[in-house]
C-alpha cells in the first residue's frame, strides 16, 4: 500500500503541466510496472496506448475546462427538467440564466 500511495503522489505531481513531464511520465510508468499492481498496470497500458495525448496533457498549458463547463450546464438543466416541460421552457432556462 505504501508503494501504491507513493506512485499516486508521484502521478499527482505530474498533473500540473510543465516542461519535461513527458520524460517523468516515462519514468513513472516504469516504476508503476515494477510494482505490478493490476489497477496501475491498466492505467499504464491506457497511457501507453494514447501516449501523444498524455504527453500533451502533461506538458502543454492549455485546458478545456471552460468548454466542458459550457457543455455540462445544458445537460444538467435537461436532467433537472426531465419530463416536466416542453422545449420552450428548456430554451428559456438556457438562454436566460
């Protein structure tokens, strides 16, 4: 469990975008595979499958948080109104917050 906790802390440090995190990710993946925990093996396999995206996410300063928030708001409103009203009320709630 201590090795797992150390690896999780090490990965958390990588989540703040910085130059050189791609090299640190390679080192982290090697360390995680050495411990041989099934869940970490699954995570490392997923990171290796889409390695360019993982490297970009850990090194580039760009984020899509605002876009995700804009997409999430109408979904939340639709869930709240499910079965209660017609499209006109949904449109009113989205356009006039």
